[in-house]
């Protein structure tokens, strides 16, 4: 897809007819064809010339899961809530969280420099820049979807019949999607003006993973530190994904509902800030 293609499809320019909480849904729907084209364009550009191509979507989470399982289960003997499943199910527990963490991290790394990386589009083409952020989120989520599909197949092969709590997975995953969306919008908006933010994000995201229950369960955290860990807004989301996909337990409905609303409002706040700052993107790109 060329710049001219985008210009033709978005000749009317950006519209902000809906408040931010609703615009999180209306913008992707209203520009779904453009968004789909940009996601395909992004995926093609990222893996063009690669020998493995889209297989990297699967290979990276699998390699990470294997390494983290070796360290945290095999060496450090971290205990997961897997019953009699042992190391294979513990590996699935790690996998379920690592998939979404890698998507979150990739979105963060790329979004912070979005305005500068996509300067030709930002400067010359009149279209909703929110769609550009959405294309980054969408391409990362395509990879996460492939990995989650493999996770489901591995679970069926290792454990057997999945628990009914898998029906709650869309809700649990939606909380992390809202968090990723809000973070992407904030980083893209602020990163356009503060170039040092790229270095800060590159340093902070790996550290953030180790204070988030991604490669270990929250139950493994000492009681004295558990309150600190739960103050991390990401903690409950990742623990909930592991709970419904692997442990087969039902999270507290009221708390999960409240968390879902809070993450939705966080994403909406990111969109508000993005809208406020995007008027100057063309000047700094």
C-alpha cells in the first residue's frame, strides 16, 4: 500500500465525532478497511526478506517460554498452581502470559517512535493518525493470536479437555488489550515530542516484566512484597489470563468487571492525550 492509496481512502481527513471511550470502538470500525490494509502492510514490511517470515510469530514466544521454564521451573523451582501437571503444565502457564507480554512489549517499543518512523504519512496524508497506532497494535495482536492458537493446541495435547473458564478468556485478554492501547497512544503522543522517551522505554520495559507476574505466579511472591506487586496495574491482568487459561479458576466477577472498566478508561485517557497532541505531529516528525 502506497502513500497515495492511503490518501485516496482517507480524503475526508480525521473525524472526532465520538468521545474517547466510544471512539476506541468507532474509529477501528469506521476505518476497518484502511486499518486492515495498514496491518497487512506493516506485517509485510516487517518480515520482508526474512527466511522464516511469519514463523517468527511462533518461534519467539516458544523460545522465550522454553528459556523461562528452564530458569524459573527447572533451576529456581518456582511453584505454579498446576496440580499434578508438573513442568509441562507450568510451561503452559508461563506461555499463556509470555504471549501477551511480548505483544505488549512490542507495541510499547514501536509506538514510542511511531510519529518519527512514519513521518511521510504523518506529514503528507490527511487521515486519522489513531489508525496508524491501531495498525501497530493490530499487527502485534496477529502474532499473539497465532501463539495463543498454538497454546490451545498444546494444552489439548498435554492436559486434554480445557476448563470452562476458557470462556472468560476474551474478557481477561480485553483488559490487556486496553492497557496496550492506552500505553501505545500515550507513548506515541509523548514520544513525538520527547525523543529520549525511546531510550527510557527500552530500559524500563524489560524491568517491568520482572515486577509483573509473567514468568512466575503472584502466589510465589513473598507476603511482604505482594502488596507492592499488586500495585502494578499490569499484575492483575496477567494473573487473570493465567488463572482462566491454565488454573481453571474463576476470578472474582466484581473485581474483574471493575478492572475491565478501569483499563477501558485508561485507554480512553490515552486517546484523549493523543488527540490533544497530534496537531503538532507534522511539525516534529
